[in-house]
């Protein structure tokens, strides 16, 4: 599956945003997008361009977009995901524009110039998710299978076999636990 740089960046931002929600963390974990400082960190971490001063309204709007992305990840089928994405992208007032900025070659921004951070995320993230659905690859939108983790991720592996948000943490931890359980069983 060919994913352009800007689409990958948008997908990474969607995943990062989803993983700030309590359901994206270990059970009982708090929301990590609770104030403007956290929103500012998210914007910087994901190189969200064209964002001006952030306000309380931005925080509430981004949290609303996060909930809508979560619905797309949880959608039962392509038609439901498409309906959710169509509504999300339309609500952002998309205005596709070719741009080259900050050392990046030509790419498409789907948000209108001067758009709020929430509309920016809804437009670019919504379109990136739409490309996944159009490619018939919605099953790549996943949640970690580790029992104590619900992080979102996009499985871009060749054979669509990724099961964990991070193979170095969740994957290794579960494999080590299974190995130790087998050793204990063999020793008994």
C-alpha cells in the first residue's frame, strides 16, 4: 500500500490524538489532552502547520474530533466508516490546496487557510483515513491486542499482521510473559 508522506503524517497525528483519550490508554488511565499546554504539545509533536494561538474552544473542538476519529476506528463496516468520514470532512469545510512549505515537496492540504486546529485535523486526518477506506484497507485501523492497552495504530505492515501498538513494549511484554508461562508449565 503506497502512502505518501503527508498522508502518513496525518495518520500519525490521528493515532497520536486517539491515544490521548482514556480508551487509548491502559484501563483507568486519565485523559492526557486536558488543557491548552497538552494541546500545544500535541500540535508541536505532530508538526501541525498554520496553527495560531490556541484557546479553550480549540481544546473542546479537538477533543470532539478525537471522539469522531474513535468512531471511525470502531466502525463495524466500510459503509459506516465512510458515512462517519464524509460527515467529519464536510464539517471541516475542506478546501484542497497544493502547497510546499517547511522543506517539504508538493503535497495537498485539505483544510481551508486559517482553519482552526480542529478543522485542520478533521480535514487532513479525515482524508487520510478516507484513503485507507478507499483502498479497501479499513481493517488496518486497529487497537492494540494487549489486554492492558487499547492504543490505536494503523497497521502498515505488508501482510497486515501487526497486533500490537508497539512490538517493543506491548508485543515483547506479552511474548516474554507467554515464554515464562510455558517454562513454568514445563518445570511443573
